[in-house]
C-alpha cells in the first residue's frame, strides 16, 4: 500500500476511551506477567492507531491547507489531544505501579519507565487550562509572524520569501531587504513583547503549580532530559564560548576577505561567495534518482530504505500552492512508514532534505520493530544526531548533486554548521536568564539578549540599526516562543555528528557501524547512553568540544576558500 492509499479514520474517542479503560483495568488486575505483557502490547497497538490517525490528518493538511476535510480533521485532533495525553498518563502511572514492573523492565528496558515518569511529572489535570492558554499564545506568535507582508521592489513578500534578497549579491539590496524585514518586527514590537511576556509568566505559573521552583527544570523535564542537567549545559556553553566562538569569528573574517568587504556588516553575513552559492545541478526527479544511487553506494540498508520511501510514495518534496512552508519528517507507526515533507526550492536546501530529513526517516526505519511506540521517537538532541550525522556521512557523495561545485558545498556546509553553534548557545543562555527572572520587563530581556550577542558574536556589526542594537533579533526565533529550551539540541547534535564525520575520515567502516548502531537504538535509550553505545564522546565533558574544533580548524586550513 502506498501513502495515498493509507486510510484515514477519524477517531471515535468515546469508543476508544471505553476500550482503553477495559485494557487498562485488565493490565492493573493482571494475575500473571503474560497477561500484563499482552495488555501493554494491546495498549501500544491502540496508541499506534491514534498516533497514525493524528499524523495522517496533520500531513494531509500540511500538504494542502485548502483541503477542507483535513482542515477540520486537524482541528478535531487538536481538540482531543489533551484528552489523549491524559489517557496515556493513566497508562504510564499504572505501568510504574505495576506489580510486574521488574519483569516488564527486563522485557522492555528501563528507559520506557524513565519516560513514563517524565510524562507524569510535567502534566496534571490542574494545569490543563494554563496549558491551553500557553498553546493559544504560541498560536498567536505563529499567526503574527505569518501575517507579515513586506513590500519590496513593488511586490509583497512574506518573511521567508525575503530570503533571496537578504543574501543578494548586491550589497545595497541586502541592506535594504534587511531594513524592510526588520521593520515588520519593529512595527509589531509591542505585540511580540506582550506574547512572550505572557508566555513566560504562564510557564512560570505552570511550573509552580506542578511543584517546581521555576520553569527551567520543567522545561528540561518536558524535553525528557533524563541524564543531564542545566549545569552540564552551562559547561557546554562555556566550551562553545572558548573554542567555537574564536573559530566562527575567523570564518566571518575569511568570508569578509572572500567577498572583498572591509567593513563587514550584519547584512553581509548571508552572502557567502562572490560567484554565488553552490547549487544542485538538476531538478527534483534527477535529485531523487541521484539520492537513490547514493544510498545504495552507502550501504545495502540505506538503499533498501530509500527505495521503500520512493515506491510507497513517502516523500512529498515539491513546493506547491496550498502547501505549508518548511520541511519535516514524521512517522506513521501503524504502517511502519516514515514520511518526509519539504518544499524543494532549487538551492542546496534540496540536498539537505535528502540527507537530513532522510537521516530522521532512516532512524525510524531501523527502529520500526520496537514493541513500544516510545522507542521510535528519540529525544530531540538524539534525533538530530541521526539527521545531522547523515548530512556529514553522505558528504563524500555530494559530487553527484553539486558536480564542479562540490568543494564549495562541503565548505559552506561546514561553515554553516560551525557558525550555527554559537547562535544555539546564545539562544539557550538567553532562555535560562529569562526563566530564572520571570519578573523582568521586556526591555530588560532585550538588553540581556544584546549582551549575549556581544559574547557569542563579537564580530557582529549592526551598522547602527536601532532595533537590532536594542536586542530585538530573537523575535524571529520560533523556538524561543514555541519550544522553550529546544535549540541547544541542534548545537549538541552538531558536535556529536562531527565526531562521526571525523571518524569516517580515517575509518569509514567503523564510523558507519557506529551510526547504524545509533539509529537502531532509536529512542530506546537516553541521549548520553545512546551516543556512548555509538562511541561518540559526551559533548558536556570538558575537552570534547575542543577536540572537535581542533580537527575542524586543521581541515579548514587545508582549503583555499578564495578559490571556491
Ligand atoms: Zn532535524
């Protein structure tokens, strides 16, 4: 069966709830391990059905927002999901209290129980109203941002459509584009400030109701960070400051020399090469064919995986009218099918989709036989090692896509990865400050952001642009509003994925075996346990970041970027 034939069935929540409670009671009253095990299995089948129905509604809505049927279904799913969370938590509670817990732990592994504990910690019926309020505010942010209409060159653009002007080869156009782009945020400054201020206060209130001191620990618990704390993350940020900031600064200097600009400003940052960015040399069909060949060259498993994605119609890659922006990978557990969604635009982004999103999908493919759904979905930092790891491990094959531009592509990929990490740390430190001081004013928040920018981007020059100098840039960062504390994950994953890449340069086979191991573990272990099993060093440990940075610096020294 291919994706388009996967049947969507609206959940009969009353019926599902009844059946679920019968299974739950039978689980609680089980007189033998066999019965308990069987009920866990059946409950899992049920949650697979629910998850698949929800994901089908989301996917089909995002592929065409004008399809009224799936627009309604998505609304329905949003409506009933707190009810479903509450059901799942009842199951988790029973699981933790089961008289057969020891045997169940032996069967499924400890991690399921850890995850169950975290789900219970971060939710109680007392906070449902506040959670709804939090959701509503998050939606307001998304709506406000998508409402942007930027007049440029006598045409109207949304924020992401401004991208090509922001990196335009003509410096004046870049500057003008940035000013117009920024005006949208400046004009709505009060609204953004108000939404965020309310979000911070609501999150603080939720944390206090759940018995936390402030939102920081609750934020970590929501992300199910079971084996590291904010102290570890602080050490990581300090390492970033010591080793990555100098490397990134030197990359900005190289860039300024490469594009021959003496007074390098913020609006010059997106413009990387005088003769344009590296582009893939063919259309979508061509790229998918090349990708299939690449995955067969990489390994038998990746080849079989990618053929399945093609033959079962599990990728919706082209941009089209009515399609939501961006890209993602999700999973339909009932059909054991990953699904990749993207908006191809002819840039190197296309190659990223076919490696990064494919990395997520490949992990899900390798984890497909886990008996519990929880193990298919790793925590975010771990999931990003699967995807960024694939970006790096497919790097030797990029000539297929980029032909004579391949060196330029490899350089710009590494350049982007390195420059991203200080930004990730900046976003993270900002959020720690915000939730530690929920009472401070929006202006004080912006002043702190500006202070952190100076720490993480010492080279940056805003050319006197008032709004940016007052610390307004973070309004653009969706994660700060919608997914608190989710962002350092990408920086952690970069450092882990780079280790795989470094290893592959001297020992391809064992780097690949480590990667396969990591993907097969899926979400069945915590972050540090999983990467340790794949011989990746703990990024929180002093020395790890330094070692990676030293290798990258040496590698970059071998490239004459002015010739690219
Ligand atoms: Zn990703």
